């Protein structure tokens, strides 16, 4: 029974790490990629009179980060229920 518990704990942790890594990749692409690397291409598009590259550097990465926080909380709640560790 203890081995099963360790297996479940490892599976839970593996899914948690996979989720964190994928969200960190999204965060990196949006903040560094859209705000710095792809800024020239994104500046060809305008939203509300502002260039999209500028918008991502100033606002978009912040909004994306907030979205990632809420998405992580939602997915972790599902993961906690799946592994019966929710409160």
C-alpha cells in the first residue's frame, strides 16, 4: 500500500511539474519573445493606435501572466481532485 502511495505522489508531482514547465514556456514566449525578439514583426500590427510589439512589452505580458496564474490555480484544483488531495 505504501508503494502505491509513493507511485501516486510521484504521478501527482510529475503532472504538476509538466504543467509548470509548459506555463513557464508560454510566459517566456510571451514576455521575451513577443516583447523583445518578435517586436519588429508585431509592430506591423496596431491595436487602438499602439503597435502590438509595444503593447506586448507594456501590457500583454502582464495580462498573460495573470491569465497563467488563474489557469494554474484552476488546473491544480482539477489535479488535486484527481489525486484526492483537495481540501
